[in-house]
C-alpha cells in the first residue's frame, strides 16, 4: 500500500508490479513491465505496460528507441541523441527527429525541445509527484548542423 496524492491525500492505494525478462530471436534481451494501481477496495486507477531494452542495445543500434520506451539518466539520453545527431543532422532534420521521438519544440525558447510526460498517466512520476518530462537543448554550427545536444529534466 502506497500514497498516490493525485488520487487522494488520505487514502492509500495498492501498487502491483510484474516484470518478465525475455530474449528476442536475435539475442537481444528486453523486459516487459506491468504496473497496476488499485484502490484499497480493488478498483483500477492506472495501469502501464512497458517494453524496455538496455541502454547498450539501444546505443549499439540493435534496437531503436523513443523517449517513452527508454528509462535512463539525462547523461544516457544525451549520449544516445548525440550519437545519432551531432554532425549528422541539420536543423530541419533534427526537428523531424524530435517529433519522431515524441518531443515538441518549446514555443518560448529557441533550440529547446520538450518531451512532456503527463504525471497522471505515468506510474513512477505519479507516485513520486515528480515532473519526469525531459528537456532537450541543441546547438548548431555555422553550417546549421547539430554540434551539441543535452537532455535533462
């Protein structure tokens, strides 16, 4: 039983999690995770199904990634983005790539993108009451190619 302040400040909820590690036919390991949040009388509040790959498999491009399907540090996200964008993509291509990853351009700041996570729909963010949205900052060189990228919270 845990607190979920988005649901109630007084009532506790039951959090149930399941995890299963698997190996794909090509040898890549992955993990299925299911998280279910129930009221104390068993009524469902939230469920989340996650398919997770390791950082190393994504970095070595054995699997593609999306902000939604990779849980890592800002440093790991930065390394992934840098490998696939720095010196390779121009501003228009980077804009398209960010959209593919689920991020949107920040309306108020140039060269900044945001991948928004709605805490109401994310088990970990909801229980921690933490905005898990990610901010992406990018710089371009004189030829309009990505020269630097950083991901943070």
